[in-house]
């Protein structure tokens, strides 16, 4: 197995992959905010939610649906800020995964990653990390 990476590059590749995977798992899990509503435990993230209220017209009251699911459409996400956060965080996770998978391929293929490509990939990874982590925490 030929590699174009140094030992530091191999460590960077595996840490990049682990960080990208953790960011993606965090993005897809609905546990960003935890609380209670109508005496039930609720949680939601940017595009998923667990235990949410719905209006039951037959009984003329609000009931809790105790299951997890995603919003029916992009417009069903509760606010414009959460929609922006969904897009930005998704783009950040995509950038992180792109760089991580490219660098992991560099562990197996010689002359795939040069010094310049490594620097550009690191810059993209930094941008992806800022999108993925910075925006999600502030909203």
C-alpha cells in the first residue's frame, strides 16, 4: 500500500474522518435541544424532532405524538434561522466528509495528495468545521 502522506498526514486523515463522522451524526440526531411540553419529554434538532404536539381536530385538543421524525418539508422547519442553520450545517458536514474521504484515499494511493492539495484541503476542512460547529451553536 503506497501512500503520499507523512505520518502526521495519516494521523490527520484518521482524525479528520472521526471528526467528520461525529459532526454528521450530531447533525442527523434530533437532540440539539431537550425540554418538556405538555408533561412529555421533547427534543429537536435542525430538521428532526421527537415528541411533538399536533392538533387533534376530532377531540378539539392538542396531543403529543411520541415518535421521532423529520419535518414534512423544508418550509415546515419552525423558523428561518433553523432553516439557515440546516443548510449551513449540512454544507459544513459535506465539506468535512469530502476532505476526510479524499485524505483517507491519500493513505492508499501514492502521489494523490501534494503539499499544496494538503493545504487547500486543510483550508476547506477549517471552513467546513466553522460552518458545521459555529452556526449550529449560535442559533
